[in-house]
């Protein structure tokens, strides 16, 4: 019988189960065993099996996870909304990320940071991977496919670094790999991150219908950022340059990577992300990541 492929949600769930059952790891976070099991990404295992419920105190919970990781045990720390990193990040950044360099004591922490948007207010929503980006001692991956998530976890288990894993609930139903779209002589190149990768593909397909060739070079590993030769060739040959697209605010990773790409190729590379405004709880005051229409408008503006 042909094996049915797992979507990203079930892939994460299996990885977490194996981490507890086989790797003797721990999973820590808030409301892990509550209704939904964090979007269906956790197996139904309780504290005696390594699923550790932490109190509703984000400022201190990062410290519990860091302390556990300092023991050498591999810890998965779940932050249910990426915006909560403004409370969780300080001890992760200032202790876990620096411990190996300063004291020679690794702190192997796998931070599952989960983004979503729409009706969840000014604190919880969107991606916030830029908080961590400027700090040494951390690796940042944003897997949107099952194979990317497996690679992320395998890389974590091979070493002893702190990993910030920027997830998005909008990708959990995805089964398929996201393949780059390359043209020998593109008009424009998109470098999308996180959930914007799906809309970037749609935008490229719509634009090719009207004769605008837009390459899509996906960014999955954000730090260290090592763009492929193929993506650099596409940008070097692009008539009108390119754009880094993100679901974080653009004054962070998006502009930083755009500058790196521009310096390497000499091409103009812009940044597109969340609007510079605070999200509310109603649809009319949401702050959503760039959709297909917004990406298309950006491309058309650049090549006008």
C-alpha cells in the first residue's frame, strides 16, 4: 500500500513524539495539553512523558527552558504566538545564545515560535524573527514544508546551537515542497520568507500570464543567510532588481537581507512586509502579510 505523505502539522507532531520517546528530550511551553494541542502539532503526551506545562508568565518561562537546556538535554520550547517573544526573548538571547561562546557551555534550545494573523490584536500576531536576527549565537530557520522541517530538526540534533524556528499556522496543511521559479532573464526576482512564499508563487504565475517574468527564490534558512548561486544568477540577470518579502515588519530581516543581496549583485533590492501600523482585533484593523495582489502591485510598480 502506498504511504500517504504527512502534511506539515503531522510532520511536526511526529518529530515531537520521537523527540520525547526516542531522544529523551523535553517539550516545554504554555497550554500545551489544552484543547487543540497547539494547532494539532503535539502528540497527546503529558508531563510524565516529557511534556512540561509552564505557568502563564512569558517573562520567566524562557528562563525555565534555558535552565533545562543547560543540563545538556535537548529542549523544544513552544511559544504559541510569535509576538510573545517580546517577553520570552531576553534570557534566550542574552544567556542561551551566548553561553557556549563565553563559558564553553552549550544550551541546545529549539524554539518553536508560531505565527498567525487575523483578529488576535496588537501583541500576539505576525512573525517576529527580526528580534533574534541581530544577535550572535543563534540560527534562524523558517520551514514551510515537511521536508524543510525535518532538515531543521536534524540540523538542531546534529549540534548544540540555539535554533529559532519561525513557524506559521497557515502552512500546517501543506504537503508539498516549495520549488524555486527560475528564469534565465527575469524581469524581477522575489525572495519570500515564511507564509509569504505561497503568495509569491501565486503572484509569479499571475504575472507570467501578462508577460512579466518573475523568479521566486525561497528563503528558508534566514541565519546564516547563504543565497544559492542560482538565486544570485537570477538577480544578477534581472532587469529591474528584486524584493525580499516577509510577514515581519520590513525594518529588520527584510531590509538586511535585501542589502546583502544588493551588495553581492549590484542590483536594487527592496523590502516588503507588514504595514507600519499596530493590528487590532477586527478585520478592518488587521495587519496582514503581503497577499498576492500586494506582491503583484509591488512588482508592477518596480518595472513601470
